[in-house]
């Protein structure tokens, strides 16, 4: 069975979420549209193994949980700084290695997204998918956890390659 038939299943549920019509007929329409689009656009039709799917889905779920935790804690930190009289800002730019030996664009992009979506930090430059330069509200605090956080992100994102 071609891989795009399996990949069309989650996209069909995305179709239901997008259209707001939760019925079997809507799912079938979404599945057919997804399968056709995936069939026309995918050039790499390797067979998909169940353990690969489970590993990738688990890694993605853990990554999303960690990302939400980081967003929540950073939001609290930024809010505290905004209402504090001295704000405690020490802005600057730090270099964060992507830690990906293959220099994969997907890993670099998702790592940058994970950093940028977190309040108080913004990726401002890439050095050939090897190093991200991140603007921070507090350089000392960000520098102390940047490598650990990127290691954690890479651990879960490397399964998406």
C-alpha cells in the first residue's frame, strides 16, 4: 500500500477540523482530497513502518508538551518583567548550535520555531543550519539553559528526519 494512503488519514481529520463539519462524509471527502494531493506531490514513496510512525508521533507529542511548558513559563517571566519596575533586562544575542550533524533544514527550522515561539527569545540569524543566533531579553538566563533546551529539542526532532 502506498504511503500516501496512510498519510492521508491525519490530514483527513485536519480537513474536518478546518471545515467544522464532523461527519463521515466530510471525513471521506477530506481523505480523498488528502490522498490525491499527497499522491501528486510526494516523490519519496517509501513504505511506512508502524514503529516509525509510533516513534515519530511520540517524539512529536513530547516535543509539543515541552514546547507548551516553555511557552507558559516564558510568558510568566515576560509578564513579570513587564510589571516589574526595573524589568531586569539584559538583552543581547547568543549563539545556539543546532546540534544536528546532518545540518538538516527541517531540524533547524523546527528548532528555530521552538525558540522563537517562546516569549523573550527570537532567532535572528542562521549560520548554514549549524548555529542559530538568538536575541534574548536576558542573555545570562538564556545562555544558561540554551544548550540544554536545544539538546532536548533535537532529541525529539531527530526522529522526524
